[in-house]
C-alpha cells in the first residue's frame, strides 16, 4: 500500500478521522474526542482525502445522498459481502440485521452480520448506521447510539419527496 495520509474533519457530531492513500480512502471513523482541534491536518492531505472531506461536508449539509470518491475496504470474504449489502441500503432508509443476513444468503448469520457491521471502517460511506434491530430499535454503533440516532434523523429531514 502507498503511504497513508490522515485528515481530520470536524462534523456537526464530532471529529472524524479520514485515512487513505493517493488511490483511495480506507477509513472514516469518529474519533470521540471532545476537545477542539488545534491542528486539523496531521499530514498534507491528498486529493482523495480532500474530496472525501468535501463530500462529507455536503452530506452533513443535506446536499449529498451518496458518496463517489474512491474508497476500499479490507476484510474477510464474509465481511465484504456484508459491507457490499450495506451499501444497498438507501439514504434515509433502515433495514434489520436479519434482512442483511438474508440478502447475503445466510439467514442464520444475524450475529455475524452484526459483528461485521461493527468492523466497518468506512462510517457513513458504508452506512452501518442504517441497520437496526428486527424490533425497530437502535442497536450497536461504534460511533455511539446518539450519533446513529442523529444520522438517521438527519437523513430523514434531508430526504426530498
């Protein structure tokens, strides 16, 4: 892999650390820091990271409903199946872990789907925040349930009829 670059983006719900190379973004994760940033960029950002930050900004402004910058994810074959299925969950929509298990052809893998969901390093782009329990309750989110709720409400507010 090429040299890894880091860009910190301040979103309405906290700092997001974007990591990537000249070719693709590999990680978009909430950092859970509470203090204000004094240095926003740890290494000089490259075009791919800058484009990611621009698209995140558009998403948070309610102007972007899908992401088009190059990204890549690494994981087991099972995790990649789950993550590819997550991408099909539309903006402002939710689905259950069980539905993802059915979509990948393994209806008994509900817990494994939850585990793969939790290992997703591309928050927002691979929309794990859109996956809820079969009882329609919010469950697990690496960024915190309050962020999951905020993101779902944000997307519902921004949907255009």
